[in-house]
């Protein structure tokens, strides 16, 4: 669902056979989120990262569903409520008869995480978008993002579909050639901000 004034993407991952689900990034419009999970047992509220546009409705959604909040501990200081279940890289979250795998992808924030929901589908928060990575606010943050891209994200198969926190879904294979070309640029010299793989780094 596209929610809020930005807008941002909130996701519901459900197990139809068991009528259970988790909510990923309840950013805004809690009424719409709660309507989407009506009749289901919500067993978790999953946070990719704690920027306000991704957690704006978390209080009301938690109060109504009673579901525990899952997030990386590095996001705790930015969250408006407590983390019930801290998670780290490789952890599994059970949803009915299925499991989501946590992938730690620091850069946009230190505690940014993705959720691998199987079948070459990954919910990536603001880790990566079609055309470039999530925004960074310092050169060290962008360097961390690039390590994440090289060591994790572009280690996924070309068939992997990624579902970001804003905008349309993408496919890793469709991003790979522009990312490889970006690696040839002089990105290590203090670059940060809103970067695109095809953009001019002098404007970053």
C-alpha cells in the first residue's frame, strides 16, 4: 500500500492457510493498514528502519493488534516505541507455515534491514530503489552503503525482485549493469546524498 504524503510503501505478508500475517513499515494511515489485516492474526510489526515516514502509524497499529515489534537494535533510539523482538542478520521470523529471513543492509541507516520472503522476493526498505541506493547524509554513510551493495545486495541473483519503501519494485538483474558502471566512477571522494547509478557525481 502507498501511504502518507510522501508516499511510502507499507507491506502485508500473509500466510493464507493459517490466516496469519505481519505488517512491514506501518508508515501512515493506520486505518487502511488495519483494514488490510482485518480477519487475520497479526503476529508481528516489522520495521526496516526507524525514519518517521516508515513508522508514523506504529503506535496505533501496535495498540490495536497487540503484535510485537521487530527491528534491528541499532534503530532503537529512533523508534517511538520499544522493540519487542530485536533481530539481526540471518534471523528467521515465522509467519504461519512460512519464514522471513532478516538481512542487515546498513547504509541508509545503521540498523537498516531487509526481509527475504522467498521465491526471489525481498522487501528492502530504503536500501535500494530502481536506479540507485537510498539517500545518505555523510561520506561514511555512503561508503557503508557501497559495501552493502557490493557484498550483499548485488550478490543476490539477477532474478531477485526487490520491493522498496518508495516507488516501484525492481529486479536486481536490471540494475546490475548501471551499478557496475557506477563502480568505475570516483565515488569514494566524499560523495553522499541522493545518488543515482547513472547520475553525475559532481551533482551528488
